[in-house]
C-alpha cells in the first residue's frame, strides 16, 4: 500500500509537466510506441519524442518505465 507521503512526493515531481506532457505520460502506461501515441493524440512522432524527453528531464526519471511508475504513484493513471 502506498503512503500519502509517497504520493505527495510523486505529485511534486510531475507538478511542472504541461498538460500535453501529462497526456503523453498517461499513454506511456499502455505500452504504445511514440508513433502510436502520436496517432492517438494527433501529434507528430517528433513532438511525442520531445514530450517524453521533457517528462524524463523534469521528473528525474531515467526511462519510460520509471516515468510510468512515477505516474502511477502520483495517481495520474487513475484519472483516465
């Protein structure tokens, strides 16, 4: 069971993400490729790649999997 403290820490890490970056982060959980995410959000694959890069940089995550775990901990994936 997650503690409220862990959730708060995760929320702080994703707090500065732009709405479009949050949308991309939610779709990372589905295992879609950049191109598939782009199709779902009506973006270019390059834009999705840029959003993922920003997500990783702003949250301090090393990869997509860590970003998805962080989103889960923050409750972001519950908002779908």
